[in-house]
C-alpha cells in the first residue's frame, strides 16, 4: 500500500485529487496539504511514500518545497502534476527524484502515482 500526501493550494482541486487517491486500490491517503508549510509538517509526521504536488507554474516556492520534501523524505517519490506545456523543463529544474505529469487521463495519472 503506497501512502500518498497530496499538496494543492486550490481547495476543490485538492479535494478531487484526494478523492482519486482514496478510491484507487493500492493507494492510501496519508494527508492533504493546502500550503507548503502544511506539506512539510505532514510529510515529517506522516512519512508518506509518495508526495503529489500540483505545480501550476515554475516558481521558487515549488522548487523549494520539492527540495525540502526531498531532503526530509529521501526515499519518497515526488510526483508533480502540471499543466505546463513542457514538463521536461520542470524535471531539469528539480533537485529530487521527480516525476512530472502533463495533462493526462485519470488511469495514467493514477498509474504514475502507484509505480
């Protein structure tokens, strides 16, 4: 069972992502965070296997959160959900073991978390 922490600043998107994780066999929702500060606290406390971060744009906050989570949970996988046109650029900027997902169908999205 993969324990997943979902990080998203928009409440409705956060709820929808959390629901997808809860409904997927093999995944367990370990927590939801609406801010970077909350994500760090939950990551430290819950020790998830996967951290799903919705990143709308390249920003220093996203890069910093990526780096801090990576340092805090070196064995966790960080999955960055994005709508930008070039997720490869985000991977190049990321200092951690990261998977970026570009607009994709739900089954592929869930498979990327479970892998």
